[in-house]
C-alpha cells in the first residue's frame, strides 16, 4: 500500500519546501469538511441503515473504479452494475470484491489508488496491500465493521468531521429523503442542490414527458413560456426550503444566449412541440443558462456550470446500463465567446455567483482565469472529475493563480458518489494546496503568515463563502 501515514505525502522533495508544507498542513488538516457539491445518496442519511456489503459500498456505485476495470475487459455485469432491463448480473458481493482485488494493480499511479488506500487504512484499519491473496481477509474485516453502529452513515458523517454536505437532486425529485432527514431531529447538515437538466435539455431522455410532469408537480402551465419559467421559480424555492444554496447544470457546452422575451417564447414553443432542429435545441439550452442566472439574482442560488463532457459516449452502455457508467468523455470547450451573452446580461452583478468548471485544461490560463479575474459574478470551481488528482490540482493552481488569484476560486469540492472517499479527497486537496503555497513561500513570493491564512481559506472558508453555507 502507499505510505499514507507518511507526513510528507504529496509534498515537495526539497527539504525547505517540504518543511513549510508540513507546517501549513498541520494547521488545517483537522478543519471540518465543507462539501458544497456532490452526489452521495440522501437516502443513506435519512434511513441510517448499515451499508449492505463492501462491494456495494465501495465498488458498484463508483464509476472511477469500474471504468478502469471495463477498459481491461471486465464486464460491468460481473461487477454487479445493474442493467436497465434487469438481466443477469453478479449479486455476490464477495465475488465482486475478489474480482476487483485481482485487478487492483491497474490503479497504480491513479488518484483512485490514493483514495482507496486511504479508505482501507484510515476507515477500516487495514494496512496490508489489497490483492487476490488478501481479498478475502479484507472483505471479512470490512463486512464485520459495516455491521457496527459506528459505521452507519450518520456516524461516519460525524466521524469524517463533515460540517455540511450537498447532494444533487433533479427538478422532478420530491426530496422525500431530505424531508426525512429534516424531520428526524439529527443535527447533521445535509442540503440539496437544484439540477434541472431533465427539464432544460431537449436531448435528455423523456424531455417532453418531463415537462408535463414538471407542470403537474408545480401546478404551472409548462406548455407556455411564462408558466415554464414560473415552474422553475417554484421548484427552486422548494429546494431552498431543504437547504439548497446552489443549482447545477451539466450542459454539453458553456454556450449561453440572451434572447428577447418574444424570441425566447417563440423558441420555447418550437421546443415544446418536439423540434428536432439541433440548432434550436442548442439555443434553448443556451438561453436557459441565462434564465437560470437571472433567477439566481432573485433567489440567491449559486449557479454552477459543468460543461464540456460528451456524456454517455457509448450508446450500447447507455442503453444497457443507463447514465453515469464511466463513459462521459471530455471535449474541447469554448468559454470566451460562449459565456459572453450571459456575461453581457449579468456578469457585472456583484450579488451573483457563477461557478465555472471545466474538463478542458487548455482553457484554464487562456480563458477561465482571465474571465474570472475580471467579472465580479464569476468564480472558478476546482479541478474536476478527470483532473481531481494531485497533478490536476497542481496544474489548476499553476495555470489560474497568476491571473485570477486565489480569491476568485471556491476552495475544494469532492463531487463524488463514493461517500467513504470524501475525507481522502479533501486530504489530497489540502496537501496539494499546502505544497503549492509552500513553494511560493520558499520562492519569497508569499509571506509565511499569508500562506497559513490562505491554507485555511482554500481548505474551508472559500467554499463556505462562495456557496453561502
């Protein structure tokens, strides 16, 4: 296993920078975790039931894991990933775990290896390397611990020192699990976030039926443009009632538009009739980002834009297993021209926060940092998804800091479905940031007192402030 107890993990090899980084890290490593955007299941916190088994906790829901195994010929069915049609799949958690352990060497050098070893060591007390020989012992150890009360979701939430975590629900979700959490009297803070893709993206499966359901839920006439916008306002208010401080938008591009009210209504009418014109469908998504930004000015929700992913790249996998099965692939993304209509409309508003993410690292220094470095409404989200890694985080800081500074970024968020990995992800981010700050101190570009202050901001305060938590 990686030496996760080494105090110098991810710090520079030179003695001066390493010593500074170690000192910075000591001051922030125990700060509470603020997780302002992610995809953990609110059902876990609502029901507080034991997790079923090691495989279903750590492997089956984690596309970081099964996409790597699939790339080496392991079938998703053999990893227990359910199919949409209910066809046969592996149901024996022990068999799934053993298959994973046999292939664990594939993760050498990846962030998944860092996170998973951290979980084994820090959460389950396992120091022996995971492989085919040790798989059975590790499985038995974890399976036994998962039956203990202090390994239930709420206990782990508290053990992880999570101050607040945001889940992500679609516009049609009834938020029943959030209601159950609220009514339970438990003090853990779990909030939702508004994700309206299913009723904003004409290419989303079942889009027209989703609009009908949207109207039924809200009592608004979603056959009309004004009624459709009112439905969004109503749902956003409903989500705010369950703690939401942000909306989230997984659009294929960052394209925005700023049409007149009449042109928007005309476009909506064509989309509502099922337009198959790709230009119109793209324009509708673009207009809706601007509409969401304008609504954020009214209700205060932070607007998150996660563009640049060609989602569900494999049609066969999508049709068999559904969304989020590891086949979302980064694409080149334009921000400068794409965002200009939205920025012309609301970019100078000081009370609006738009958090930009990217899977296209080439845009960091060329586009994103210069934009966030001048528009009051814009902030940069952390290195995301494929770049949520030590090298990705370093590149993010190196390519954005000189132009956007630190305070036009929003700290770290883990954006994960893998609940046990949350402490590991935050620890990696804190270590990488401390190493970056240590380099600036060693180069006499930053005072040591400033570096200590910044370390706390990057680990904790910036996320709370940006997401209004």
